C-alpha cells in the first residue's frame, strides 16, 4: 500500500447520502436531525439510528484496521 492509498483510506468519510441510505431515510432527514435542537427545521433522528450508526462505525473501524495491518503497524 502506498502513501496516497493509505491516506485516502484514512481520510475517506461517509456522505450524508450514504448515511441516509443505511438508515433508510432521506438525506434531508439526516441533515435536519443534525441541526441544533433549537433550529426550526430540526427533526428527531430516525428510530433505531443507534444500532445502524454503530454498525457503520464498526465497518469503518474494520477498514482502518486493515489499513494499519497492511502498513505493518499492528
């Protein structure tokens, strides 16, 4: 793995669209749920979001773990 690929993996994030798809909601729902509670457009997060976001976080952690292993750090 070269420097560019390693740092691309490290910097790779998720888009609002990818999160929305994983949650089964629209991008607007994700955007509105992330607004400050006092904002007029704020909406509650979708039901069951915790388990789904935890799964996304675990998948990202596993991907980063593989990067570390390929670089010989683990």
